[in-house]
C-alpha cells in the first residue's frame, strides 16, 4: 500500500506550520489521538521532530519547521529536499505510518 504524499516548498530561514487533521477516509470522522504521539521521521535525522498535538480528540496536530532549522544551510540558487515518513504511535503502542511529507527548501543564503 502506498502512502499519500503532501508536498510543499519554503525558502530557507522561513517558519512553516502545517495544521493537519487526521480523519477516517471513508467517513471524514476525526481519529482520536488521545495518548498518541506523532513523529516526523526524516531521511536526515537532523530534521526529525515530534508533532505538536493541538486537539487530540479531534485528530488535530501540526508539523512545525522553525526558521532556525534551515537558516543559512542552503546556498542561494540551491535546494534541499526533506522527506518525512509520518509515524503514529497509539496509546497502546501500535505503530502506523500515516502519510509522507515532502518539503523542498530553496536556498537564499549567499
């Protein structure tokens, strides 16, 4: 089974917050994240991070990439592709891979 992919792009040194609501595909009902964790597992471990769960009962969480993570790291005209596998661990310890995030960071640093 292939996972759904979300793609976006930022300029290095920009903040990025992606609000995400995890729902049941067939019904649109939110998946309760109470007691769960969401982890953004990057190909480059320097960019791994935990999600910020904003409303567990409604399945709401955020992918937050602070400006400091990318500032000054990419030469102007260059780019860096950060690929994430989004991993959900339930309160009971069951692990599911939810989807993928592809983030292109475009260089602005001279």
